[in-house]
């Protein structure tokens, strides 16, 4: 896995934090200096933390488990959607529905409801409804799609959560912590890094900064998925090889001559 470059982070503006008066004291170890009233993040520490997070996420994806990405702020929504679609990971870019993790069975029921409406379209049931009923169904389907469409394939709780801006997504972080789900996050100078398991100190407001960090994370996940596929293909190959060995005719063992009976 390619190591993160200090120069890349610098060029993307990952080092720009918030105003000094908005800082969280727990971020002190990751702050390099103050310039014009703005905290500057120590990118050497960001490199280390980003690489650690990427390696951990790679292991999760290699195991075949899902990572749920959460980013409802304007600057991150499109980036998250585009990156996660490329690796088939679930994501939330609209409002976080309370209980999405802690009340997961109810969320699954809502997803099934959405699938039920889709089935009505396919089997012709939708055609026999009145115009008003069809309009209501369409509205309900659109509403469900907006909030749950990107997690429709999430059949069980995710193995981890990745958050952009834990200050804004505090409800999602809180639910994950209650369920002991590891939380990975881009943490700016106004947030508490101790609330998450893998904090990546960085600018969580600039789209260029978010895009670079998410690209590194997505590449690591893709690498894990590729390795999983190789492991699977190798395993199937070995299985076939063993099967072909079993099909080979075995040499007949010479029969032991029994002792002759005495007359």
C-alpha cells in the first residue's frame, strides 16, 4: 500500500484547522502552530494516522465486512457517494436517521418496504392502483430512497463507521460507540479525537482535503477487496486441484494371503 505523501496533504490544504477560539484542547498533540488566529495541523502526524487508518480499513474490507461512511455536509456528500460506489460500500449523505445503528431492525423493515414498492412496479400491482395511490407510493418511495437507498444492501450492522466531521455527525458516532463499532474519522481542530478509535487529524471543511483523504481510504479498501478476491480464487484453485487428485485411480493393494487351515 502506497504511503501518504506530506506534500500531497500540504497541497490539498489538509493542514488548515479552525480559528484558535474554536479549538478543542484534546487536539493539542496534533496542532503544529497558530497562524493569523488559525490553528495549523501537524501533517507529519496526519501522515502516520492516515496510514494507520488505511491499513485497518484494508483488513476489514479483505475480511468481506462492510464499512459505513457518513458525511452529510455539502462539501463531502458527492465525494463520499462517488468514492463508495466504486468499492460498493454503504454510505449516508442525507440526514442521519436516529437509530440507524441502535435500532437497526426497524431500518431494515423500512428498506424492505422500499423493496416491496419496487416489486409492485415489476409485477403490475402498481398499475391497478388509483392515480392518487400511485402518487402517494411514488412519494413514499422517493423519501425512502433518499435516506436509505445507499444502505439498501446493508443486511447487518457494519464492521466500522467512517465519519467526515464528528462534530456534525455526533449522533452517528454516539450510536456506533454504544454498539462498540470502531469509528474512523477526519477530525478537525474543533473536535475531540478521543471520541473515535482512528482519528485522522485534518481539515474536514475543504472539499480538496476531504477528497484526498477519502481517495487514500478508498484505495486501501479496494486493495483489501482485490486481495480477498485473490485469496478466494486461490482457494478455489486448490480445491479443484485436490478434487482432481481424488479422482485419480488408486493402486490396488496386494491382498494378504491368509494362513492355510491345517488338515
